[in-house]
C-alpha cells in the first residue's frame, strides 16, 4: 500500500467548519488551529511533553501543538508514582503540560488557561502537513505485569490507521459526525476514536468524558446529529441497566474487552443504532471490526492481512503497520482478512487436566441474572507443579453466595468454580475500564481482610 509522505493535521473543509464542542461552545477548525499555534509557542524548545490535560479539547490542542513543534507526547499507562519515576529517568528533559492545577510530579510544568486560547473568531488556515515519518506520541501498555512498555507512533501510521478505521466503521463519508467518548484520550482506543477520528474524519470533537448514564445521555443530547458514542462494555452495560432515554445515535463503538452476541443485540435494541466492536492494541492500533450482534468473525481494516504464526496465533501485516506483528490473542483464521477471537494467550487455564479460558469463565459469570459486574483471574503466579486455582470478584448485591455458585455449576465445570469467590461493591477498573491483574489481586487481599 502506498504511504503518503505527509498527512494534514486536520481535514475539515474550511476554517469556519465546526471542529469541537468546548465548554458548551463551538470551536471552528480555523480557531482550533489558532489555539494550536498559541499553545505551541508555550511549549519547551526541546524535550518531550507529558500531555496531562484532562479536558479532551485541551488534550487535542496540546497533542497537535506538540506535533507542530516536533515535540513528542508521552502518555503513561497511568499517572502512578512508579510510572512517573520511570519517565523522569528515561526522559530527563520531560515537561508536564496541563490545564489544571495540581501535582506535576516534580517535573517542570506548563500550566494552560483560557488566556492561552485564541479569541473567538480568530483563525489560522490552511492546516499544516506533517511528515509521515515524524514520531508524535509514545504510548505505554496498560498491562498487568512488569514495568510499563513504551510504543512510539509515527504520524503516518496514526493517520493511515484512522482513515482505515473511518472506512471500516462507515464514517469515511459522514463528515460532521460528533464523537462522544466515555474513555479518556490518553490511551490508544481513546486517542484513535475520540481525537484522531474527528481530526482526520472531518468530525466534531467533544470535550466531555461522562461516566454516569444520565450524564452520557445529556452530553449526547447537547450534540448535533449524526452522533457517535465511543465506549466500553462496562460503560455500555451500565448505560443499558439504567434504561435512561438516549437521543438518536448513528453509531456506537466498543473496545477494551469483547462483547457477547446477546449483550450486543440488547445494546443495539436499546441504542437504536448499530454497535461495532473494534479490535486492536496499543502495539498495533486498531486492526479489525465486527458487528457483534450478528457476526462472530472479525473483518480486518483495509490493507491489513493475517497469516498463521503458530498454533492459534497469527501475524498481522500491511496497512498502517510498519512491520509484521504477532497478535497477543489466540485466533482462528478464516482467511487472510477474517478471524474469530479465541481469547488472550495468557488467558488459558488448566485445572485438574481440564482446559478453559478466563474470558469464557467471566462471560458465564456475567450472564447470570443479578450479576452486575465480575471477573475470573488467577489469584497468584503458579509454579509448574503447583495446583492451579481460579479466583473471582463479583458485584451481585441481590445474590447470595450459595445461589451464585449454584448458577455457576449449571454453566461451568465444577473444577473451575472460583476459590476464592469474593463479593465486592465495585471492581477495581482503571480509567479505560480494564482490570489490571495487580489491582485484582490487591482487591482480593483487601476483601479477604474485610470479610
């Protein structure tokens, strides 16, 4: 596939075209570029930038300003003391940039305020062209073990992936769509779907990041049609259970964990819109989509192809990928562009000679009426000769332990019944609703102490 030497920063058709909803007002494409120019002038002359902006519009302005000044954005998996200490060590000239007061973790800080934005009506045009080979961001894996691992992203690969994703979602000919995310922009899914997709699809970026169902509905209602909701299985299930009325939606997307066909069908009926899942990772970016209510198989984005990489493994190549990459999941290849997802490679468990997967066990738990949230996991690292046990945390305020275990016995082999099984008020999800293993194990110990 031909790779252009450069891509525009944004693709909106003129300076007056709406670009973003920011604090209840509309910022045009030209005003956004004026904001970018002003903020770029405040960035350090050298070194990397920790883009800590919480408001999505401010984040996009700083992201674009860094790209314009060839300053690489650094986005840690989480702003923990340990992660920041690693960043300070690895990037001695790192600067902290935020629109909020608060801890800058000892880093030299640039604090942004409304005075750093262009006055209403100001505009810069046309958009700058950025070299495809320019590194613009380093994202870190939000995995559950070991030190966070950085992954550099070039502007060309981000742009190509975004354009392919727009086509895969049917948004490539829908300029002006307004994207609302329940996920933050500091992680791959949020960056691609709520920042880059509007920038490179001619859409409207929204600064809100609502969590509660009523807030999601209100934020959507404040946007012009066509509306796109960018979310996760956890947020969507919470929205569904609330039964809050939603305005007309053109599309709902989900990522970070697989949806069951039954739940996807319920969500489509509730949202009155197609729901498309996105498959990808921090390492690869978005790779494939599926309409989960009606299809089990995934379809690769344009240019991406798969080939066998071992038993239940596959290599992805082409498209925006700079080199072939081994997928982190077990898959069943149908052909070079279609596959079924079998689970994570680290997801398989063998207990008493019987084999299952943690994802399958979790799906069976979540299917039990009365279970609001839950997860199976390994409570400890096991030696080769150790007896393997699985544990589970569950949010099910209306169920007793006996009733829940009875329901599980009807669904899974008894050898996989969780030992221990802990009832909790909420699972320890991170900002993109994932469940890091260290958090699960810590919650298991905490709940055991408090039982």
